[in-house]
């Protein structure tokens, strides 16, 4: 809930099954202050009335519409074919290890009205209905992007919740939430006397020391022992969750020491799962990559595995989720599934989301005759091949511009 990520991309599908993604740029827009405060106030364990839910769905949709219009204007010269929207997760319902439902806000009609473009939204619910977790949905993207490598690679997203997609090598792909990313860190900074929104760059955590007792209590959370596929959310890692752990410590840490402990929690839980899945390279994205203290702790715990950001693979670290939304919207538009059952636990591949028409009659393109087999990121007009580790062949066909 730090803000709205917007990305624009141009896609071409080749006859050889390689899908070319050309990033056109990305933006991050802050939520209006009042809206962000209302979103945070609606998170569990707080109650949320039907009136609040309607207001938030509308206000987030309006904010998304403003953001999408800026992306359309500033990133792709006012020309695009469709918009993909992951929405703002407000609740992710997991019970007894099974995802029963998930709710993302941001009414897509506001995006369609603002841009005039068709919108593919509500992307998680279909996977959940098919028995999956609906999260993380990056499994197919990461498999196409990095899965052709011989080395086992973990694509790591450091959002409020941290998740990994482990692809490549001879083992089937996996994707799941490892635990908190920034969620508890942000909750802790709001508990400080200064009531900050976040620890910018991890500067406070850098001068603190992890508290062994609190860290041990936090690491004992049963979630970490569940087998994948699995998912969790901010409804689990709340300020009350943190207070309950602090109440069990005789001399609870404060300020920098508390933040250093939570950095260590994220780093250890991520590294443990990457090691468990025998990943030798970790490609990180999301807001957490800007926390230098967290990235240093991750690098230390992941060694000898290599830690890089997604920019090393042709995607800006801040734009990865936006490009994911763009790809998922494109796949649905072109009649292809967007989930990877091996990573979400769904019973089979499914087209994701619902389509809201733009200002004109909805005209879907001819469905692609085959699924993409791999994704190549290219830069600029020259079509420079990204670091794919393989010759993907020639890309043909008309480009499709998609925003996420």
C-alpha cells in the first residue's frame, strides 16, 4: 500500500513461441494521503463495513484510473491496446492451509472510463476458484522469463509479503510466499514515537542489533513449516501480531534494534527457502530492494548463492509487478491461461480475470494458437536481446501495447 505501480510494455509473439517484452517505462504514484490512511485502517484485525468497502473500491478505482492515464500519456505516447490490473489486496482468506477467497479493490470501470481502454482485472480469483492460492501469480511470468536456464533460479519479490518463484534446472517450478517482506518492518516504524511510514533505506535498522529472543519467537511461526504451495498476507503479519510477540519478551527491543530484528526475520526466512529449493541465483524486485540493510542481510544469508536485482535481467526492480499485470492481461486477452498450476496449486491452467470494455465495442484478437514457451526482455528500438542464455529465434507479428 505504499503506492500505485504503473508499467507499460510492448509485446510481440514469435512463431517459435518466444514472447518479446519491450519495457516502455514505469512510474510509482503515491496514494492520496486520506485514501492510504483509510486502506491501512481497514486491514485486519479491524472491521470493514459495506459502506467502507464500497468507498475504498471506488476510491482505489479512481486512483488507478488517474495512474493508468498518466502511464498511457507519459510512457506510451497515448497509444495502448489494453490495461491489466492486479488491484489492491485488502484481504486474502487462507484457512487450514487452503485459500478460500481473496479480495482486491480497485473497480476497473474507473480505469476503463479514464483511459478508454479495455481492462483485465480481478486476476487472482479464478485461480482460487480452481483450487489454487491465487498468489503469488508471478509463477508463469518467472518460468517464461528465467525458467529456460540450467541453473536453479529464485525470482524474489520483496513487497509487504515476500514471495519466490523457483524455476530452471531439472526440477518442476515452485512459487509461494515465504513470509513477511516489508509488512512487519512498516508496522514497526508506525509504532515508533516518530510514527514514520517506513525506515527509508533501512537506515535505522543499520544502527541496531537483532534481538535473539524476539527473533526466535518470530521464527517459530508455524507458517514457515508448511509445505508449498502456500500463501499468506498482511492479515496475518499485523501490528497486533508484532505486539503479541513483543509481549513474550522480558526486555523487548525498541527502535533500531526492533527494526534490525525484523530485517533479520525477512532475510532468514527468504534465505532458508531459497536454500531449501537449491537456488544458486536470486533475482530480487519490489520495494524492499531499496532497503540497503535488508539487501545486505539477504546477501549474507544467501551466500554462496548470488543476489542480483531484476534490472540485471532487463526489468526495473520497481516495475516487475506492473509488467506482471501487463503480461497477465495480455494472456487473457489472447485466450491463454495466466496461472501455472505447479506454483499456485490450482487443478489446471486457467485464463485469469474479467474484462471490462473500453469506450468502444470490445474486439478481442484472434486467440494465439499456442502458449508462449519463453519470455525475452529487449531494450530500445534495436531489439537488443536480454540476458536469456539462449537464442530465442526471430520475433514476428504486430506488437501489442499493454499497461499494468
